[in-house]
C-alpha cells in the first residue's frame, strides 16, 4: 500500500495541532491573510506563514496574491481528493474500515 501525494499531504497538514486550529478559522468561503490568522491565534507572523505554506503545499488551502497581500482559503476539492485517497488506502489494507 502506498499513499497518494494528496493523502500524505493531508496527514502532514493535520499532524500539527496549530495547523488544525488554523483550519478551524476558515469557514465557508472565508479568506484570511497571514496577519489575520496570526492575530486570531496569537502566533508570530513568521510561524503562521510557515504553517500556512504547509497547508497550501498539502493542497488543503488555496492562496491568491493581491498586490503584497496573500489571501488563503479552504480548498474543498483538494480535501475531498485527499480523503478519498486515504479511505481507499485504508480499505485496501484494512477492509473492515
């Protein structure tokens, strides 16, 4: 059994409690900047930026740049694909899952 890149990315993205907390800040089609996330969680901007990059690289978040500001939002299709892949991998090794 081998996990797809999407499934591995999701697991990595959610392995951190801080990244889990970041994900709970996003609801619906809400977009947040690095500074907004940092302020809401009381994190340093640099640490927040690193966590957001991990979430983006894993396909869990999307980012768009508007001048110097980067806006992040949830990537539902990326999450759905990762969950589908993870479920398939788990069912191949553990059919009762």
